[in-house]
C-alpha cells in the first residue's frame, strides 16, 4: 500500500528526515513512534503530498506522491496534528464541505455523513460551531473528516492527544474497528496505545528509522531485566553477576544485609537465572528473590532512542 | 470544476459569516453614500451649476475617497484568504484533499471578487434616485461600473497574492494597502521622469488607464491592461501557493 524509498527532507540546513525506507502492506496498522522532533510529522506530510521530499520516492497504492499527487490524495484520509478546522463553520456543514471536496455527492454523501457522525459520536454536536468545540470533539471531527471518503489508507497524526481516558478508549476502539479493513499509519507518544492497536511499529529517531518490527520481535530483541536479592557481601555478588554470560548494566545496592542486584542480559536467548541460582546455592547464600521483567514497548523505545 | 464551486461557496459563505465582511460593507456604503450626497450638494451650488459636470463621472475615480476606499476594502477582504489558512494550519487539510492549487486560488479569488462586486449593487440606487430628479448620462454610469469592476478584479488579485505570502492578516492588509497606494501614485511619476519614459509610466498608471472609464469611454487598451495584470497576479499567486510546499 505504501512504499517509501530513501526518503529525505531538509529544511534549510536541518536534516529532518534522513534516508528512510519502509513499506506498509494493505490492511496493516502501523505505529510511527519517536521522540519529539524525530521527523514523524514531516514524514506524514510527505506521504500525504502536503510537502514534496527533498529526495527519495514514496508510492501510495501504486501512485507516486510527487507525479500522481491527486490520485494519491483521493486514496487517503489524513488527520493532521492539532486538527485545524475552519472556526466559523458548523460541524455538519464542515464535514459536508470536506466530503464534497473529496468528490462525494448526493445520496452517497448523505450516507457517509450519517455514518461518520455516528461512528465518531458527533450527533450531539453536529450543529455546533467548530470554534466552540472541546478538544476531544475537535479530534473527533478531524477523524470524521479523515474517514468521510471511506479511504483505503488512513494517516493519523497523534489521533488521541488531548483526549480524556474515556475518549481515548473510544477513539482507540474506533481505530481498531477501522483497522480491520484498512491500512492505517498513526503516530503517537502513548506507547500503550500502540501496543493495543498496531501490528507493527516504526521507531524514528533523529530523522532516521531506529527500528521497525512487529511488537513481539521488538520486545524480544530488547534486553530483559533480571533482579535478585541475596544475603551476601555486595562486592562478591557483583563479581558473580558480572561473570554471568551476556551480563551488562549490573547494579548493586545493599540494604539490611541483603544485596539487591539487577542486570540486563544482552543475549536474547539466554536466561541467566538458573546459573545464578546454582552459583548462589554453591556459596550457601540465602536467596529471597530472583525474577525477570519482560520488556515492554516502552523499554524497547527507551533502549532504541537512548542510543 | 465541481471542486472549484465547493471552494468558492465556502469562501463566499465565510465572508458572509465573519464580521470582517459586514464591517467592510458598512464602511464602503457609508463612505460612498457620503461622497454621493456631497457631490450632489456641491454640484448644485449656484457657481457650479454653470459647469456641465456629471456626478457619476466624478464619483467613479474623480475623488480621493474612491481610491482610498477601494484600496482599503480590497485589502481588507483579501487579507484573510490565505494568511488565515497558514496561521491556523487549515491549509494542511485543504491541500491534502484532492484539489489543485489553481482551483484553490480561483475559488478564493472569485469569492472575494463576487463579494466586492455585490457590494456595489446598492449604489445602483444612487443612479435611480438621481435619474428621477436630473438627467443622468447612463453611458458614463455604465463605463464607470465596468471600469470599477476591472479595477476591483485587479486589486483583489493583488490582495490575494500578498495574503499568500504571509501568515498574518494584519501584515497582509497593510502590505496590500501600501502597494495599492503606490500603484495609484505611479500617475504622478510621469511628471518627474524624462519624456522618453513618460509613455511607459502613462501606460502602467492605474489612474491614467481609469480616466477613460470615468469619461464614458470603453477603451480596449484599458481592458487589456487590467485583465493582463489581473491574470499575471493570479498566476503569481498560484506559484506562491506552490512555493509554500518547498519551504
């Protein structure tokens, strides 16, 4: 559905997007993650034909965004960051206008309008003026606008930012529902959201793609964190932990005669707990805690973007 | 074409939904009514009656008010068109819809121009009122309206171009207002330049080109002038909108 090849965008001397390449298959829900200023919004703007790339190529549904921009724009629904709306228009008036711009007319327009107002729960505010909408309602009007032409590809820039937890949940459910029949690329800062909605994530950092993989692979390639509490001299335990295969980031604290040790294991398939248990037993130390913390997407994100 | 109509209708609706449109309309009709009343009174003074002057040949381009008001209202009506889209970011949703830059520019342009021309509609009443009490040279009235329409077309295009270059309505207003006044002042330049250049200044001077219309003459040369400048400005606006993407 979307093929990005060696995409570059510079703003004057600033390199905002640096030779990124990725592909999104039809029907996939992909999360675009990254710290602020990583180039997510710039990338989305290039995908939606709002900005041309400095170099590189983007193809959406077989059309080039630069040479077949109109054809690409007919395929997609885009919800920009902060959802800009015309302040003087009413909600239904605005959506009708957007539908017409996207080529809908007559019966088809009325049906889609009814559907998006229903799906985005805008029934109560349909006669309100855009300027007087709450943040949550603005967000939903933006989503309704992106959906109105029933596009195959949805590009959503931070769709749940500024919503309260109930609204976040409803928008998330809506996106999950939509994602069954559509390709969705969404950017967000909220990692738990990505874990719930996306099959795959692309993590951007300083204009480059730092990682792109499925959620499970990303987690399994992240170092696990092991913790232990042993009644032993801290220095000796430290030496023992460091000697374990693949051990990195060993930390030790001591409290009431108990040494609290943590370590990360750089070898994804190795679990050092058995070896550690055996070593502790051999020394005749008391062991009261030995566990593993499975990495979350947040751990993966921090590990990748802190490099 | 259908996109053009959608864009055109939205722009026109916005002009009628926001206070700017009404303020401009009130100022415009207030000033024009005042000028009309003043002219009728002055031309009826005993000393003036002997001079055979038509009210409308003065009203169209013959007073300082006409030019200032036109400069101000065209700048005020066009200032919002692109500047506001850039400031609020709605340009992003607009340009990612399947519309072309030319459709957007023409939609906005013709909406502002329609509003501006519709504002002149009530002034037809002046002609009707005066026609009941005096003889009116309808030829002058007709050419005056044609000339004004052409002038409005040009000034609206200029205001639109300026609006497409900034994110601030305020800047857009003042820059277009000043450029329009400079354009009007070209007329005085012909007095200071060498005779060789005079013909050029005479041709590019808006006031000079407009004289024919207020005299009741429809000169094809003036038509070519106003229409070609308008098209050039619109072309520049399309390019300016395109260039925003590259920044």
